[in-house]
C-alpha cells in the first residue's frame, strides 16, 4: 500500500498540472521533497565546477553558564573519506550534503532568511544533516547551536598546475547560528 501511495504521489508531482495535483500540492510536495525530488540531471548532468568545503561548529552552555564554541569540523571531508577507496560508494555519501547545500542556496539566495515553507524545510534539512554528522564524530557533548561555513573553491582546469598555492576561494559564506532542538529536529 505504501509503495502504491508513493508511486501515485511521485506521478502527480511529475505529471503536468491538473486539478488533483493543484488541490493536494502541499501533501504531494511534503512527500516528495527533499528525498524523492525528480529532475533530469541523470540524463543531462551539470557537474559542479566548484569544490565546496562545508564546515560546522557547535556551541553549548557549560556547567558554569558560559558559552563554549567548538573548532570548525569539515563535514565535506567526512563525505570524501567515505567515498575515497570505496569501490561502491553510496549515493548518500556522495550527494546528501552537497544537494542539501545546493537546495538551500536555491531557496535562500544570498540571504539566509527563508522566504517560503520549502525554504524553511530545506534549512531544517541542512541543519539536521550537519547536526547528525557532527554528533556522529563528537565526544557526546550536547549541541545547543550549530553554525555552518561554506568555502567555495574553483576546480582547476585539466592539465593546469597551481604550484604549491591552494586556489583562492570564490566565496566564504558564514551562516547564522541555528538553534538545535532535541535530536536536531
């Protein structure tokens, strides 16, 4: 029954606009986004021309009442290490964080203020991924706030040598602190 409902909802999502899909668009979008989003990138891929380092740091209140901030933790490096030397890397390891960031930027633009319900959902999605990744590598500390920093670096053209200099970032974006509720939800 679940498979049938899933197929119907995805069909209504990709089908041309009709009275049923218009009437139930909130329910359809709630099911499809962000996990079952359909697009044509499989047939016409648009490879990234940038490398993004997505860093996170957390903050919590210690027993004395002062705020403690952790050092930056490279979330993208965790993804890269899960893919390197893995003959069959999972799609999730390769794309979950990257797609969450891309979707966040599409809905927020240069501003970090959500302008729609979908933008709020994608912000929560990105925050939850970051919290899950940090807590998987943390020492059990309670996370009250999380902040992301995204450093975008250009991909060098094939055959070029940059010497010993790393490429200059094209963007260094610092997001605001986000409140983390129980289990990142």
